[in-house]
C-alpha cells in the first residue's frame, strides 16, 4: 500500500505595493496635515497674529511687521508692548508701550524730553529721540486703577496717552501682549524693558 499525502496550501493574493515615491508622498501629506492643524490650534488658542500699521513704534516695530500676541493669562507690566482695542475716533487697534499702570504718577519734562514714573526718570533705550512732543494732557497725571498710560516708541510721531483722543487705556480693552516678531524673519525677539 502506498501512502499519499495531500497538502493544501492556501495562497493569499499578493498585495500590490505602491511604489516608494507614492508612499513617501502620502506619509509626507499626513505629516503636513498634522503640523498645519497643530499650528492652527496654537495660533488660534494661544497666540494671535497682528500686523503693525504705521510708524508710531519705530525703531522697535516697523510698518509691515507681523507680531505674535498672547491673549491668555498675561500680566501687564511697565515696558510691555500691548495691542489695545479701546474705541477712539479712528476705531482701529493700537500698538503701544506701557509706561504707567494703575496708581502710577507719570510726568514728562517736554523741554529736556525726559519721562518720569513715580518720580524716577525712565531709562528708555528703545526710543530714538527724546519725548518733546506734547499734546493736550497736563502733566503730571496719576493713572487710575484698571487703566494704563501708553506711548509709542517713536515719540515724535505717536498719538498716545499724551493726547485726550487716546487718553488712559482701560485694561479690559487690551487684546494681548506682544511676545515676538514673526515677520520679518530672523528678527524674532522684542526686548522687554521696565
């Protein structure tokens, strides 16, 4: 007697493998989608991107710069650059530097171009020219609680708290604090002064 063994081998159909280039493109597309979604979440929830218009913050910020603004859990200190949306005649947000906070007394000697906060002269390395331009506000002034006294770094061409058109800025109208510059690239950091 002869023993016959039968073997049944099931063959699964071969999967067609995509060429390596197509596989790489699909992987890259998935990665890019994830990166775009992550960037979107960060810039919508953590930062806002604001474009600077005008020269009132020269030499620190220039017309056409784009900055990242933090709008969550920030404390406002002297020297911070903020975006304020307080209504005024032009009804546009303004970018200014905080000079005085609630309770501070701000005085300006327009002849010598010096700014004093609580009797101490400010060291202002961020300005190009002294503060000699005055508007219609009489100094010294005491900043009310919950308000800010702000000025642009370009003291000869900035409409700010020295004018009653702007006046004190209510802290509730602060959209956020400028954290860093996005554009132009390579010049990210914005110096903090107090």
